[in-house]
C-alpha cells in the first residue's frame, strides 16, 4: 500500500512539472507589442522631421512621413506621396489668403466673392507642377517590435522636398488668367482685374 502511494505521488509530481513547463511555453513574453528604434539613417534625426511646410528664400520646403511599414522602399514612396499632399493642402491655405486679401474691398456680394476665391484656389493647385519637387533629404528609423513569435522589424520613413516659389507664382498667375478669360459678368471682371493688379503680372 505504501509503495502504491509513492508511485501515485511521483506520478502526480510529474504531471505538475509537465503542466508547469507547458504553461511557461504558452505564456507570451511580457513586452509583446513594445517597439524600439534599433537603427537610424542618418544617425541623427533631422530638425525638419515634423515640419510639414516651410518657406525660405526662393523655395517652398515640405515633408511627408509614413510609420511602421514592412518595406523601406515602399515606405519612402508613401512618404513622398504624403509630402505632396501636405504641399497641396498648404498651398490651398496660402492661395486662399492671398486671393482673399487681393480682392478685399471690392463691391460685390459675399457669395460671389467666395465662389471666385474658391475657383482661383482650385485652379492654382490644379496648375501646380509638383513634378518639379526635388528631394532634399531622407530619414528612416528601423524598428524592432516584440511579437508572440519573436521580433518583427519595420520602418518609419520621412522625406523632405523642395519646390521653387516660381512654380507657385506661375500656377497662381495661370489661375488669374483663366479667371479673366472666363469672367461672364461685371462683378467677375472687376474681381479678376482687382486680383491681377494687387498680385501683379509675373
């Protein structure tokens, strides 16, 4: 009887050890989901990262970014597309402000004024030659993220582009010329004339 009890105890202990080992294998790492930057190219993070739009001298600078992508090359292409979108949105704000200021005080209804400015903004961005944007600098971060099955690597990609202000002025002038051609009533003609006089022929 004593021998049987010993065998049962030993068997029970073995089962507990096996269960404990299985539990450890099934238990996920404590830091699952944690990410860490393990590599930077270049080594120092540029100051322009996080600046979506900036004007300096005769150029417009703008950036784009994409985070946590598996492929660096694809990430850089997506970052450039984001940069172009940031440029377009910033140009809309810039153009709207300039056109609104140029026609301020013209004796016309707010509705007509609003539609006129809206059209100029659209025509300006449509005419903007974004193909002339030049890459100035790229920056990437390689990330290591702890997953259940081990480490996973991905990238944060950033790009800094430059566009000559002449490209913007040309697009703006083309919009003004179109507005003059398509003016159908006296109000529209007056607005077009006023905007051209204030912004000038470039």
